[in-house]
């Protein structure tokens, strides 16, 4: 699988994408979200679709999630959410979505990664698969955002209170 083949398929199905400058192994696909919004107030995420290992693995990466807006309560007071809580919430969502994972790096940035092996000879990553995975990532982003927002806005002292509310 090559990035050129993927680009042709995305164009054929009318899926909007961008090719980042100075790269030849990835495209960016924008996906709308219902709850999550970025630092500019846009409801959506950009998912990088990267090909690795000579086109035998496709990585879907959305990084980093903008969660700083969740650190302030309605009165404008700063209330940090700690890395431990972010990890626990990420694990809740990971257990629910099951196909991929959120992680939190040392600086508290939230990353989302999904690896799709293309193991069969001549197996191609099609535009429809890209669209399905990107939509699933947007759904996971909305769920993650909802849980973090609830944790912060409800001023929960214990992650167990959020766990009890998790559906």
C-alpha cells in the first residue's frame, strides 16, 4: 500500500483530506465531533493516517487532544485535572471502545492511536475503512471529553464518583 494509492481512493470517494507539508507517508482527515472542541472552538478532530513498514501497517493518530478548556470551572477558577485522573478516564474509554487506545504522555497531553495491520498480500487500506475508523475515533473523543468535563465541572474529589456514573 502506498500513500498515493490511498490518496486516489480518498479522492474517488470524495473524502476530504490534506497532505501535510514535507511528508510523504501520511494524510490528515478531518472529522466532526459532537462534544469535543479544540483550542480554536472548532467541533472536530484531525486524524493523521500514516503508513509504516512499507505500507503494511496503517496508523491512525489524533494528538494531542485539547483538554485545557476543561481545567476551568464555570466561575473561571482554575482546577487542574491530574495525570492520574486523565489516565483513569482514558482507561474507562479504552475499555468501552476496545479497538484502540488513548494514552497520556509525561506532559499530560492526551494521544489516541489505532494500528491497523495490512497483512494479506496486496491488501489495501480503502477510503471506506479510513472513514469508519475516523468516525470511531471522533466518537471516542466525544466520550473522553464528556467524562473529563463531568469530572472537572462536577468538582469531583474522587474518580470513583465518576466511575459510578460511567455508562
